[in-house]
């Protein structure tokens, strides 16, 4: 399968897991894991990040324990940060927030949302290696992840702004599925917002939200009908998607919605869809004076949610509706007392909601300032062209490893580009810069996460491989040589790598180690380049076509 097919299939799985759909099957999880294993084998950082997102989503959207997602989320955050994939890093924090939310940790989820927003507050530059359109699609998908999380947390105003930002990206580059899903997300947001407004007596504003939600849901019918992944039959979306049916019923309650909503109540897969459909159905039944049936619907929903720890904001809406209908037979004094108590409670809860918004904005600003400070510190140790650590960062790391060697080996490699001068002479320095960036990314991907790849100067790089025996280091660097040699000509311009690698001697200084790695690199050059020359002990080996390793202590 091609790289494009692999990413496309992962995207399909992610789309089917992005909304409130029925629990993802073990088959989908297994397929996502197979795609991830293949992406990791190929090693392209952007591909790995996108498939990691899919593996997380299918678990978070299914019946799997949120704890199962933790190792993948840790890997995704570390991977995206290491490769400078800013948008995907924000997406990783949004998914971590969803994981916290599903586990009942709303405060931690709020912090993750703030972190994701702070990352996207930075100046974002499209990733030209995947193309502007693909990058825009990734940005919109991440914004949707953040918007859904904020909506679940009840921070509706900020969630609305995030969805609007996602909509701007989707309108330019989205297909029917993205457009339909965006409109359904907006519908879901407006319904939750309207129910929340009702709890503080703002019925006119709530009614406006419900009418707008119904209009958006109706407009979503055409793109939804054209998006194959979501279609279950030829029936309209209002008969298949709980949130759409609920939007029409809450906007204009009536008998015509009752039968449809009963079916959608059984189909609702998530707590928030169940709550919205149940409240909508109860109001339609109430309009027809079928109070006992309405109470039974709400009681049934409450019973289904008995052990659920999520959707606290919407669950309170459900219980309020249940109390309102159940209390209709009380005396006027009792009803008034209950109503007064409920009003006081709701205003207190509203103030708590306002505090949540303030808390989110404060944390967002804190994260933004922290990242700015970290970026300034990082820039002092980062090569601006390749994004790799610079000579200053390399010297600090190498000196630290040399000063505290412990019992672990340390391999030091010097990498030089074969034919790079010709690129600048034949083409331009701008194209030469592009080649350096591509080679730097390829080299970084070929080694372990704990290894350091630094730009040494010009077209030379240094790789530090702590804990790696010389044979393992040589194997990893040979993979880098092969990966660069396999790059398309329009990316590599024909350059290859000559690498010299040595194993640090006892009592050897950093300068001495780099000098020996440099000498080994020139052996690879003299053998025609495009290979690895390794040094074991005091001996420098003559490299064969690809690589050569001298045995420790050999004559």
C-alpha cells in the first residue's frame, strides 16, 4: 500500500470515530494498530503522527477503557514535539483532554484544552512537505477536536469561536463529510448551549439557539447525504442522527417528532446524545399532555446514565427537566419553594460556569507565555534552518555525557553530505537549504527518540547515540544512509551521506571524540561516500561499499 493510501485509510477511520457514533469495534482498533505499525516502520514523521491520532480516536470513541489510550497519547505528544509538528501537538493535547473528560477529570481536561488553544495561538506556518491543503485539513480536524472538548466542558462561547475557526478552514478545503460533520458539531453545541441558558431563565436566548440549531441541521442534509461514511440508509439525517432529530424537536416541539425520537433514543450511543433526545422527546410528549410518558422517558434516560461520570452539565439539564415535570402535582407553595431553591442553585452554578471560562482563559494565557519563554530559550540552542539543536546545544549535551559516562556506551557520529556543493552551484542556495531541511528530518527519523541529531555547521551534522553499542549505532546510521539515498530526486537533489562513527573511549574528551568521528567520516568519503565508516577501539576501519566496523582490539 502506498503512503497516500495508508494516510487516507487512517483518515477514514478517524472520521468514523470523530463524532458521537456507536462504540468503535475491536476490528477498527486492530486495523488502526496495523496501520500504525506500518507507519512506524516507514518512519515518515507526519504519517506517524496522523496514524497515532487515529489509534487514539478509535479507542476514545469506543467501548475501550480511556486508560488504554495513555501510552499512545504520551507517544503522540513526544513525537509531535520532537518533530516540530505544532498543529498535531495541539491535537494530541485535545485528545488527552477528552481522555481526562471520559475519566471524570474535568479540571485536568480544562488544562489540556487550554494547552491546545495556547499552541494554536502561535503563528502557524503551513507544512509544505504535506501540502497546504492537507495541512489545512489537519488544522480543521484538530480545531474540531478542541471544539468538541470545550463543548463537553460547557465552555460554549469559546467552543463556538473554535468551531467558527474550523469552519473557515473546512469551507476552503473540506469535502462533503467534513462540511456535514462541522454543521452537526455546531448543532450539538447550540443545543447544549440552549439547554444551559434555560437553566438560568434565559428562555428567549435559548429558543434562538434551538432555532439556529434546527436551521443548521436542515442545511446539513445535503452534504451529509453525499458523505458515504455516515450513511446508514436512504432516510434523512433527522431519522438517523439523534442530534439532528433533537434539534428540530427542541426548536418546534410537537406530535410529529414523537415516533422518530423514540427510535433515536434507542440509537443514541453517547450520554450527550441520549440527554438531548430524551429532553426533546419529553417536551413533545408534554405538548400533547402525555405527562406520565414524558416523565418515564426522562427517568429511563437517568437510569441509563446512573453510572456515567461524564456530561455533568447536560445531566443536570436532564434532572432539571425531570424535576419540573415530576413536581407538577405538588401544591403551589411547595412548587414555588422548589422553584425558588432551584433558581438560586442555578445562578450559583452559572457563576461556577463563568469561573470555568475565566480559568480556561487564564490557563491558556499561562501556557502561551510558557511556550513563548520556552521558544526563546530553545532558539538560543536551535539551528533556525533545520530546527535541529545547534553547535551550542551539541557541546552542552556532549560535555554532559562525557563528564558522566556511567556504565553505558556512547557512540558519536559525524555526518557529511556528498555532492552538496554541486546543489548550490547548479541550482540555488534556497534549494540547498531545502535539501538540508529534508536530510535533517530524514536523519532525525532514522534514530531513536533519545538520540541527539545536531547541525554541526554547513552541511555537517553530529549524532549522539547514548547507550548504543557501536554495532547498533552503525546499523541505525546505515538506515539513515539508505533513507537519504531513497529520497525522490526533487527532494534530495542527488545528495548522499558519508558518516563516520566512533565509540567513546575512557577518559576521552568531547573534542577528541569529534576529531576521531571526523577522521572516520573522511574514510567513508574516500571510499566513494554513501556509506558508514566505524571505529572500534583505536582502529579505523576501511569502509566497504555501505559500511564497515573494526572489531575491538583487532590489529
